[in-house]
C-alpha cells in the first residue's frame, strides 16, 4: 500500500460496472439453475474481497514475480493436460477437481499472460521491434497457447491470441510489422476455414482441429441441415432472445413456452446465459447488459491512457481487451453471428475460475488507476 493513494483517484465507476454485471450474473444463474446461485454468490463475494485487496497492492510488486507466474502457469496447464489430476468433461481435459469445485487453469492463464508481458515489454521495450525480441515474444506466448489448444480449447486459444495482439500493439509494436502480419494472417484464416469445412479435411487428419469443431463451423454455415444437432442450441438461443421481445417474460418465469424451462438449451447457466437474460428481461434487459460490458471495457482503456508507465497501460488495456473480446465472442455465439464455441460472458456466466480471475485482474487495474498520472508527475 502506498501513502500517495488518494480516495478521489479510486475508480468507483469501474467498481459500479463490475458489481452491476456480477449482480445480474447471480440472478441470471439462479434462474438458469437455482442450485448454483449460492455458489455464484459466494464467488462474487470472494472476488470482490480479492479485487479490493489487490486494488491497494502496488502492481509493480506483483510484476516482479512475472517469471514465477509464467512458469507456474505452464506447470498448471501441463498438469491438467498430461496428468491424472486433470478432469475431463465434454470431450475436453481442462479442469482440476478440488473439493467439489472445478478449477480451470486456462482462465487464470489469460490474466497471467497480461501481467507477464506487461513486465516483459516494460523491461525490453526499446528492443520490441527487433526480429529477435519479436521471436522471443512469439515463443513465450506459443508455449501456453499450445497447451490450451491441445486440451482442446479453441475458444480460449483464440482469445489468447487476440490478447497477445492487443498487448503487442499497446506495447509499441511498429505499424509496419502489424500491417505485414495482417497481410499474412487474414488470407491464412480464410484458407484455414476453407480447409476446415472440406468433407475429408486434412486439418482433421493432422489433428489440427477436432471433428466436433468442424461440425460447429458447418452448423454455422448451414444451420438448417444441422438444426437438430450442432446448430440446435444456437437456434433455440435466438428463439429465446426473440421471444423475450421488449420487456421479457419476467424473472424466473415459469411459462411452459419458455425455452429455458423446456430444457432446449443445455447448461444455460454458462455459455448461453445471455439467452436466459434475453428471454426473461427482453430487449431492454439485454441492452443494459451489453452497455455495462461496453462501458467496463472503455473504462479500462481510459485507465490505460492515464497509467503511470507502459506496464500499467498494458495491464489496463489487456483487461479491457479481454472483456471486449470475450463478450463479443460470447454474444456472437448466443445470437448466432459466430460459430458455437464455449466462452463465458464476463462476470455473468457461471464459472468460478473465470469469475474470480476477472475480479483479480480488475483489482490490479484499479491499482493502476490509483497510481494515475497527475499532470507531469508519475505516482508509484
């Protein structure tokens, strides 16, 4: 804790936005699956306590342990994938089972990625645009990325790459390099998708993607053909959201016609929680949720602009990017504008690892805000 902290520098706007999303999440999870509501509430209470504690803890001290965090992260990701401790569910091995609760290392890995590169880039910023430094950064992000991709966890691996791109951009990567990378990546993605949808795809043969991942892409492109299979949840999701109309059917509605009550969406408390919100709170409630997430990301970007150093900028922009990317992908899946992929809606979906990890990350962002620039002065 620093004696220079001033209560007027505390970002209460961000606190209100986070708590608003978390409270909505508790109610939405309770409606989707009542037995999990108290767990979600306990997660929020613990997360808020952790966030407040970290907000008064100098983030520069945390960043001193960046290599320990990185190596520990690799250890957890390796253990969940290659040891018997890893718990399997839905064809993926992504969790540890601890006292009846599941811990997902890949959720924590997103926060560690941001913190690690915040310190790494601050230390080597002058060399960031050199060929050697770029290769080192790619190698450092590739190690955890491969472990996440192999679980398999396509959605988190995509967010991981988007976060890395954000971090490198904010860190000062040259625009020439960025344009050059985009010139290669965009055509590469188009080729990847075209190969993925082939009947005897070489990507499946080489185990680059799984058959179920191919089916999700095909279901997105041809929903009518897969209406009773891989497109089933997404089609029911947009039906639920549409049926809510302007004002919704009411919280915890017991209408027989409810998509949620009819069990037409599997595990609605996680990736498809927005469908529950859309059905019960209608267009008005849906817009409120979207605006909260947008303003939360924007507030993080504003904090990044006032950060005392590049590490603080990367932390804040990274967390803002995480909220923005993850929200966009989740909402895109639920509204069927993106192929189905499992990502929780930040602070709202059920998932204690994701929830607590996000609270921890936001606590560090709040500390960056406390050490904001005051004129030409840097306070840290």
